[in-house]
């Protein structure tokens, strides 16, 4: 379309310019156009050879110059001649049958009066053929571009669908429990990033599944051990009719201890389940000093029974946003852990203070300590540094897990390190709540 419009404009300029040129020469020579040789001579002098048709009329529209007799042919544009005699310039151009046909009608003026018209008509087959070739070339190029675009789009869609299908298949595999499934997808686009995130998720799921299985196995073992002891002791009583009373009392006492151990383990498992379920609870303003003092009073008999000294240094105005039960769980498990795994005639020191709008709780013991290799795992569920010593002390390997999960729920932080003088220091940090 742009090429055709450009040719139209060129043709308009040509035929209008030629018609105006002839009209100007006639205006300079005549006041009235009549049939005479001068009109033919003037047109001949202008060297207009090659123009298809030139017609010059007088003021009545009668042809004065018409070498090919086109004014006598059907379809001669008399209406446009009349419009030009009214003083208007008229132009039209059309493209049909592979040829450009352009016409111009210009009035011939003398003393502000129209004395005739000049009609110029030109046929250009070469330009028409050129335009047809250009249109064919553009059409072919468009077809090629369209085919290429379709092929490219199909390839892109196929590539995207193949990658999406691989992600869907991976999701199905993981849904069926195949947590080790991985997507190998190159590139840096969104699908590649999605596959990386998927692989990270499956890694996390696999780790979680391994932790869950280990947790179930450890929990089953922890519950099975006291139950087996209770059953063994009760069977011993039932199967020995002549058993002495003192032995029966000893067995019953052992059954009571195993039942207490079972109850403690069950209670801690229920606490961990509640923390994992993220059951909402309403936090309030809790005075940690009061909570620590109450917990230390509760644990003091245990410390004395093991020959340990339990000392504390507690600051006032140590308020945190939590619940009394949550703070009790943290303090109780940390102090109980420090008592159980201490040395004979050792000590436990609890310090509570406020520093830079942070409430800090330190629990120090002078026990055997924890090897550096075990430090990263001591908050894992059922993890024990010395399994035999832990069972002897009555530990289940759940206390520090409860501490970790509880502090995390309260947006706090807990750290552990070996003390230079021996033993361990557990430090808990909460934001001061005013």
C-alpha cells in the first residue's frame, strides 16, 4: 500500500504539472481559445511525447486539440471537463488490470475568465508491472515469514510443553512418595527457576520424611522400652506365686518408675505435636523472673537429690510476650538437662538479665559437656550424645527439641557453647516487652 500511494503521488505530480504547464502557455497566448494551428504548435513545442492522451477544449467544452480522438470515444469524462470549466482543478488516478491510469483537468484562465480546459491522461504499464512484482515479492516474503513464525512458535510451544510436562511428571512422582526425584532442566528462565525450587522442595521433603520416619522409630522405641519393662515385671509377679513381699514391692516400685517415664515421654511427645501443629495460643505479658523462680523451686529437690547446688541471679523487669506454660517449658527443660547431665557435687547457675532491650537467660552447668561434633545436633529429637548415660539419667532426648521449637514459636533465639571452665552454657534471648 505504501508503494502504491507513492506511485499515485508521483503520477499526480506528473499529470497535474503537465496540465498546468500547457494551461500556462495557453493563458499567455490567447484570450479566447479557437481552433487554430497555434494550439497544436504550442503543445508540440512542449515535448509531451509519450503521454497517452492530451485534450484541449474551448470555453464550451468543445475539443480544440485531440490528436487521438479520445473525446469522441464512449466514457469520455465530460463531467470532469465541466467541473474544470467551473474553475476547479480535478485529478484522479486508479490502478486496474496491471496499469496505472491517471488524469488531470485544469482550467485555462484569461482575465479571470475560463477560456478552456486542458485534459491530460497517462497510462503507465511499466509502473503497474513493477507494483505487481513488488506486491508478489512482499506476498511471498509474508508467506515465508508467516511459515517461519509458525514453525518458531510451534517449536517454542513444544519446548515449553515438554518442560512443563517434565515438571508435572515430577510432581506426580513426588506425590506418590518418590522424594528423591529430581528435575534436570537447563537455562535461566522461569521454568528453570521453578525446577530449581522444585528440587529444593523435594530435598526438604526428603529430609522431613527422613526426620519423620526417624522420629516415629525413635518414639516407638522410647514407648516400647518402658512398656516392655512394665510387662516383664508384671509377668514376673504373676508367674511366681511364692515371690517374697519385698521383691513384689520392689517390682511394683520399678513398674511405677517405668510408668512415670512413659508418662513423661508421652507428655513431651504431645508438646512437640502441639508445637508442630502450630495451634494458636494467646501470648501475654509474662514476667520471666517469676516464671524462672517458680521453676527453680520445682527443680530444687532434684538438684539436692543429686548433690548439686542450684544458684541464680535474676533481674527485675524482665517481661516478654509469651505464655506462662511456654516459658516454663523452656526453663524447666534447660535446668533439668543441666541437672541430669552434671558431675557429682557440681553446680547449676541460672542468670536472667536485660541488655539492649533484650531479655537474656543463661543456664550454666559444670557437667561433662558436649563434644563439638555433637553440638549441631543436640536440638534434634531423640538425639543423645551418650545414649547409655541418657537412659540412666531418665532422659528421652526430647527436652531440648521442645526448647528449640518453643523459642522459635516465640520469635526468640537459643544458642549453646562449651564453657572454658567445663560444662555448657545455654543462652536464650527474647525481645523485651514493655
